[in-house]
C-alpha cells in the first residue's frame, strides 16, 4: 500500500496551493465580511482547470478522480471557507449527478460552463419538514400533457442567488417514501421559480429559500425519475468526501496559524511553543488531522472514477467534521484572547469548521449508516423503502 502522491497529484496540489495563497487568501476576509459570492476566486480556479477536475474531457473537463477533487478542495479550504463551499457545488453532487445520470444533452448543456466557472449549480433538497429524512420530500412533480408541473418549497439552499441551474429533488406521482423521489433540472429564470431573501450564517455564507409555483418543465428536464433515490444518494457519497475535505482544510488552516503563533508569542520569558502543555496540544491536533486525512483519502482513492463507498464516506465525514470543530477550537485556545478577535484568521476557521457537521448528513446520520452496515437496521427503526 503506497501512501505517496503521484508526481501528477503533487503538481495539482501545489498548483491549487499556489492559487489559494496568491489569489484566494487575500480576498477571504472580504467574502466573509460582505457575504458576496466569491466570483473572483471561482473564476481564478476556473481558468486553472480546477473546477473541471471531475468533468469528463469530452465536456471540457480534466476527467480526474474524486481523489484529485479532494486534494484540490482541501487546499482551497485551508485559506477560504466561502470559496471552498462554492467549489463544493461545482465538483460535488450537482455536477456528478449530471455526469453519472444525465443525458448527453444535459452534459453538453451544463458541464462545459461549470468547468469554466461560468455556471453555478445549486442543489435543492432540504425542505421545511425534510432534512436528513430526504424520503419525506413533499415538492411535487405532477405529470402534465407535455411534461411536469413542479410545486413546493426548499430551505437553506446555498448559491441560490447566483445559480444558473437548480438540481431539485422532487416527488413523482403518489409513490410514498424514498421510492417516489427523483430529481429535475430547473434553469434560472423559469417562470414560477422564486428565490427568497438570504439568511446570514455563522460561516459568512448566505442560505436561501426557493419556491416553485406551477413551474412547468419539459420531459427533457428530468434527471432522475422516481425509484432513483438510491442513485441520488450514491452521488451524495462523493459530496460527503468533499464536505469532509473542507472540514479538514479548515482545521489544517487553523492548525497552521496556531503553530506559527505559538512560535512567535512569548509569555513568562519563553515562547508558547516551549511549554510542554502546548506541545502536547499540537501533537494531539496533528494526530487527529492525519487520521481524518487518511479516512478521507481512502474513501476517495477507492472510488476511482466511480462513486465512493457509502460506509467509507460516512466514516470520513463523521470523523473529519468533528475533528475540524475540535482542532479549530483548540487553535483558538492557543491564541488566547487574541484568537477571539475578528481581525484574527483563526476565529474565521472555527466558524467555517462548524458547518461541516450540519450539512450533507450530520455525524449522527453517518453513524446510523455505519451501524447499519455492521448490524443491520434496528428493529425499532423505520423500515427501508
């Protein structure tokens, strides 16, 4: 088993790292302060081909693997949470659902623009009464004479203010539970599609409600029909790896800042780094970071060009999400009172790290997945659809 990156992977990692420090880092505090979508950062990554990493070459992408995507987004997240979250949409489930399940027309229409950083995709799944329980989705796709009519609402949607296409989870017909859930692609500007006012978040990103009032779609807008829920969830396994990589990047950024700080800050006649208690804190943080990285890399590497294994992705996400919260919190502690200042980068890492455990399935949901693989569904739990 080889734990070394290939020369090509090292080159990719260094490329994104250079872009991140040269073009993304100087803008990170601006995006955090103003809540603007990070267009300048996205375009820089688009010019470098980073946004096309998981898009097939036939559609203007690089044709890379999930592992390359993980390497890239980790480097982005080490300097800027808002940009990493924007990249998540371009490399993650929105794009990959189109890659794996879309028609040639879908791929030709959307993927090249995504890879260039010109088209932003939003995923509309969460509803007021359907979060982790995606099988409870109520947004309805009703068969019409020449297509479908969509009615319903979504909440907590990232990038809705700038998205050009909305990958929307809907229920087809009267089929109950997850069996009736599929997905459609709705272009911005489609009559009946309405974006509500954004809500500010702890991490600086804006989240939006999205409403569908008699949105008429042609049959060609259907991406996955009913009984396609398992396909959609399989694509989410890749999203979980990328979510975990963002958590890892945020934690690594906080750790790097803390290591630098304790080597320059002096108290009681010596550097903070000379105190054994501080050294042990750093050592424990380093161990946790490496453990999270190995879990993420394993899930992504084993996926190859396909989709990651559900259990491996669940383990990686649960551990990385919780590691990010712990490590960034410890990093702030090492800064002392200065770490609590808005002017210090470490407090931004702590706020960004908190989101990973709330999105894409909480650590509790990931533990359900892992336990189910070990002992099967609990007798008292909801039956499988």
